[in-house]
C-alpha cells in the first residue's frame, strides 16, 4: 500500500458516483469528510438533540475560546455545497465548519504570517478556505486522495476568489519547505505504514509547525505510537473542546524530548 491509496478503513462503503457538486454536502459526495454525512453516504438527521449540541459547541468555541466576532466574521462562511445547518445567533452552524473554526483560530494565534501551508487530508477544504481568508498571501499545498482533491478543488474554487495559490497533489513529493503542516482527523484513518510515510516526510523537510489533531486510538493505530522523533516542542497539547476522544497537538520544530511527552498520552 502506498501513501496515496485509500486506507482500508476509510471510504470502504463510500459511494462517489454523483457529479452534483453544488449539493455535495447533502448528497453523499462528502461521505466521511463532513460532520453530518456518514461514511456510507447517508445523511444524519438534524434533530432537536443534534441542534442543541451544535449550539452548545458554537457557544463554547466562540465565547470560551475565540471571543472575537471580528475573527469569526473574517473567516466563517457556510453555504457552498448546500449543507444542512442550524441557524443560531446570525450564523449557520454545521459541525465541520464550527470545529474547523476552532482549529483556524488556534493556528492563527501561533503561526505568524506563513508563506506556505501543507494540509494532509483536508476533507472537503473547509479549514483551508477559512485559513486563506485569514492569510490572503499564503500558498497552500493540499495533499489527499484523488477523489477528495476533486471535492476540495470544487469547494475552494467556489469559496475563494481564485485557486492561484493552491496546489493539489497525492503525495508529499517535491515539498521542501513549509511553515505549517496540518493533519486533522486524517492520520487516524491511515495504516501505520502511511502514517510513517507522512511523518518521515514532515520530519526530514524544513517544517516549522505541525498541527496534528487525531484520535487517541482508532482502528489499528494509537496516537502515542506514531513514529515522531524527539525534536518537537508542544505548544498546545490537550483534547479538543467537546471532543475528548481527539487530541490537539500544535508542535514546533526544536530540540526536545518529545517522545517522552508522547508516551504520556492515554491509550
Ligand atoms: C475524516 S476526513 C477529515 C477531514 C478534515 N481534516 C476534518 O477534520 O474535517 C479524513 C481525510 O483524510 C484523507 N485521507 C485518508 N487516507 C489518506 C491518505 N492515505 N493520504 C492522504 N489523505 C488521506 C481523506 O481523504 C480525508 O480528506
């Protein structure tokens, strides 16, 4: 298995036959990539309980963490792909957009004026669009599976003025420098060999920051067993708000004893 083959656990039941990208967030195209679309392509229901969950998540993220309506207005836009949403406080809430808003806020607190961001496994492109609105001059390389890249291209083209600063590719070849590499809920879908491939590429390249947000344990892999080297300094190490099965690491390259810290994560 090579790095850009679908991992055995992911997409197993995915149906990717619709070309109706305008509705990609409610017709199964985004299965496994979007909060409410299950891996089998079926749409989850926004019932009362789910709507309340979204409102609470929004409140925690925007009031306890972000506390800046200007930041939210600058980066948060929901509409492309016609997702089901909950209207609240003047905003359309969807799980993916809300959680990515937290990720965008976290990154922008620490990573100053990046010239090049690499996102591995960017789903339908939501976070990249939010970050591009914050860092208008930054270049982005999106690394993903072929069908996800097709979805990202559509979403980003419709969400931004143009795609001039975007490169789409299926592996890490040719990437020599990046201020920031992002991997959110994506390594946890991969085999140990695929994780090792990506980590080796990240660690041998000139990367300053790595934002790695994955489950403590999924399928056959555990975050504490990812083959990190020692030379990372954790700036953020905690579980995500409202998602205590997912660990948020913001790591900066630098002399350290990171593997000791890694082993303290729960199984
Ligand atoms: C669960 S989605 C997460 C999407 C997004 N990062 C988020 O958090 O909402 C997993 C992502 O990993 C990608 N992926 C799965 N296997 C991959 C591989 N071997 N190489 C690159 N990307 C992969 C999928 O295509 C998808 O974009």
